[in-house]
C-alpha cells in the first residue's frame, strides 16, 4: 500500500483506504450482553409499574376523601340531632362549671403553656410531613434515573442517598423517643435538605441522554 | 405500533454486532463498547415513548449509541490516559482481514479525527452503511454525510502518508 502519487493513484488510495477500513470492523461473542440489557429493561418496567401503583393509590385516597364530603348532609343532620338531645344537659353542665370550685391558676397556666408547646410541635410536625411528602415525590421522579446503568457520578450520588436515608431513619427513631428535642429536629431538617439537593442532582444527571 | 422489549431484541439481533464494532472503534476497548451498547439500549427503552414513528428505530438507537459512546469517552478521559487505550488495542480482537500493524496505524489515525468526521467514516467505511442511512442516524443531509466522509478520507490519507514516511525514514539505511 502506498500513500503518495499522482491523481490516478488518488483513486487507488481511496480504494485501499476503504479496504483497510473494513479491517476495523470486528465481531466477538457477548453471550451475557443481551440478557443484561433485557434485565435492565424489565427492572425499568417494574420501577415504572411501582410508580404507577403509587400514583393510583394517591388518586384513590383523594377519591375516598371526596366521597366523605359527598355525605356531608348526613353528617350535618346527625350533628343537629345530637345538639337537640344534648342541649339541656350541656346547659346544666355549664351552670355546674360556673358555680363550682375554681381550679388552681398556676396549674391552669402550666396546662396552657403545655398546650401551646403541643400546638407548636403539632405545627412543626405538619410542616415536616409536608416536606417529607414533597421529598418522597422527588424520590419517585428520580427513580428512573437511579435505575440507569452505573456511572461514577451516579454511583456516588446513589451511595450518598443511601447514607442520607440511613441517617434520616436514625434521627426519626431518636425523635420518636424525644419529641420536644429541637436540636434533633433541626438536624433532621438539614438532612432532608441534603436529600433534596442530592435528588435534584440525580434529576439533573444526563439530561442530554438523547 | 408500540415498541416493546421484543422489538429491541430483534434490533439487537440484527444490528448488535455492528453496534458493538462501532462502539469499539470509538472507545477503543471491548468492555467500554459493551457498556455503551447496553446503555444505548436502556436509554432507548426508557425513552421509547418519545420515539418518532416516522423514523427508523435502528437509526434512532444508533444515534443514542453514539451519544452514549461520547459520554463514556468523556468520563473515561477523566480517569484514564491514552496509553491505556493503546494497550487495549494491542490486546487485539481477531479481524477478518488480519493485517494488524496496518489496522493499528489506521485505528490511531481514525482516533485523531474530529468526532463529526470519525463517526461518518466509521459508519460508512467500517460498518458499511450508505450515506442515506448515515444521514438518518446523524440527522444530517446526505450531502453533509458525503462531505464529511470526503474530509475524513483526506485527513486520514494525509496522516497515514506522514506515518508511512516516518516509518520509511526509520528503516532506511543512513
């Protein structure tokens, strides 16, 4: 094969190059490749199916709630009957309360403070629940990307997510034992924020896959 | 018509060998090539609902394969040096035409091409696709495919001539 010469040789060189290029085509057996691809596809279907079931479950829950509201006139009627029946009894009870001995003011104040703390805690817990739900939704959206074949970045993010989930479980268990510990709650919130950031990174992973 | 797993299996049966060969020539080793093919099929499967039925499924999957190869190549560049890749080529696979030294020389010359020329050269000259098919894969006009192949050939001949000249200088008596 020669790689210089006249214009006529130029055509010959093209043919020679084409012939040499064909030698770059190589074939080899990969008996495990297709089974591995097919397994990945089936795993994707299972994840997608699980996500669909979860969404259907949410819709079902909403429908049940709507069903409860549709029966509200029965509830109102029942409430009216109860009010008519208990009205005189309630009046007697109110009279007894007003004329009876007054409880200790200090004990009342302590009870009020306690109720305030409970209210504040309940508000915090409601916010946490909403935040957790939002992160669960983000987790669901990120699930297909988590199922993608390993890449160094994705492996790193997946490992971090597992560590975060472990930490969340530990903090939640600790908080269940000590509901009023503000420090633990702040830590848990920070971990949730980490999880949100990690999930967002996973969501952003390989956006130009196609 | 829905694209199911069976459709992809049929595609793998008909094009899998050439897809692996293409990925091998882009990435330089068999392991990365198989990873790229696997990733291409999985990406295609997960996004099959976005596939336009007016195009051919196989050209779409080839396009995804080339993107997967480029992604893997970029990731690999960050963690491996080119010497390792050359070592992978040295641990060679059998070629139907033999001629290992020439093949390695040509392979290195092809590696030096810009991706837009390299992809067209590999698809046309190595894997035997027509310009119409390459145009479908790369979503470019046929004329562009022809122009890129011409430029790829020109650059390759130039590089090969240079390498041959250097080889002659090395063996020529002083």
